[in-house]
C-alpha cells in the first residue's frame, strides 16, 4: 500500500469512528471554534487537574481532515501535561505546514504522521489546526482563570 493511501485510510478511520466523541459532564475547559473557510466546527471539553489533561472529548462536524485531526488529538493528549500539549501543538503545526515533524511527534506515532500530506493543500491547514487551536485557546483561558483565583486567594490571606 502506498504511503498516501495508508494516510488516507487512517484519516477516514478516525472520521468514521471518531475517538472520544461527545461532551464531558464535568469539564473545567470548554471552548467551541469554527473554521468559516470550510464550515468546520469543534466543541472541545477538557478536564485539567494539577496541570495534566485527565480527560477530553470533542464534538462537531466538518470535513474529514478537521474531524480526524480532533479525534487523533484527543487520543494523544490524554495524560499529557499542559506543557507537553503545547509542545505537541507547535510540532503538529510545523508538520501540517511543512510536511516534516520533529522528534516528539515521531515518538507520538503514525496517526499524527497521516497529516503530513496536508502541507500540499495550504487551505486545508486551517482544517487540520482547528482542534489544536481550540485546545490551546481553551488551555489559555483556563490558566488565566487559575491565576485570577490564585490572586484572589493570596489577597484573601493577606
Ligand atoms: Zn475543513
């Protein structure tokens, strides 16, 4: 089987049988983003405890690349620290823009590699990045909230 074909199979598999599809009951991160260029939508719910992603689910609809990307992402990030997630997001962005991946992504496995062909279609980079952008923005909101709460706490004890 040609590599392109294998990659297509992986993407279609995730599209048809998405992993972690749904909405968490008790998330502390929740964000929805859209990609108007393609009509893709992703709603991401996360549970982050002590800086580690302990649970994640996504729902949404759109093209194969956007939905498969979200499915693969949820599989990869469960159990990762927020720092590791950010690093992987950066490398995934490099991968879909250039077709080349850094070391950490390689260790992450083949399902992420399946997106290396996206770089040949610049308009689809937004599709592949939608879930990751949602994730990063959601984590950012979460961190701000926490800093705010920490500030409140330190003020209360002053
Ligand atoms: Zn799309």
